[in-house]
C-alpha cells in the first residue's frame, strides 16, 4: 500500500521528530512512502522510513532530482511547482498531514475534494481531516480504514 505524507518544508524539531517516527512505522508496516521530496517534514519522514528499510518516493516540484532530500529511493522531477501537489495526493487513498503552511493546505484540499482519507497531526483544523495526536494513532487509523474499505489498495 502507498501512503502519502505531506507537511512543511520548514518545521519545528518536534514536528521533524514526529515525521521521522511516522516514517519508521510506515516502513515497518511494509508500506511505500510517497511525499513531495523536499525538506522539513518530507525529509524527516523519508529518513525515518530509510532507517527501517522502507521504500521512499518523492514527487518533486522542480526539474532537478539533485534538489531532493537525500533519503529518497525514487525521485520524480515534474517541473510543475505547486501543481505537483495534485500528483502527490493522487498517489494514494491515504494522506497524512503533519504541520505545513499553504502548500500543505492545498494538498489537504485536493485530497478532501477527491474523497481521500486525510489524517492530521499538528496541522490545519479542517472539517474532514481525521485528527490524531500520535503517529501510533495514525497507523492504527490506517489499519482500521484498510480493513473497512476494500478499495483501499495501491494506486
């Protein structure tokens, strides 16, 4: 299963560590991590996933793979800027948002518009976002959603 993680390219140490722990757990579940490939939350979640042998994919806003964080296995340069946010969101039925500003807000909006599940940790308080306090709660929620919804498969 693919899991998309979105969040700020700049974040606090607290949110960095949350994202890193989330990456650990995603990898331990055997899920593929997809993100925007940048820094901050994106770097942290990839770092965490790599520590546990997980597969990481970055859908990059620019044309150069070299501009991505160093914890990505697959770097997909799009040259689309923020328009790549829709590609990120469409990569999975599950989106986890940590922190974030306007770019993350746009990804949340795209995901909700496309009827995707959005789980939020320390992020925008928007109707439709499933708020959780910990990464363990996020993983438990994904497991539960996966059992309940047959179409929750890899895209």
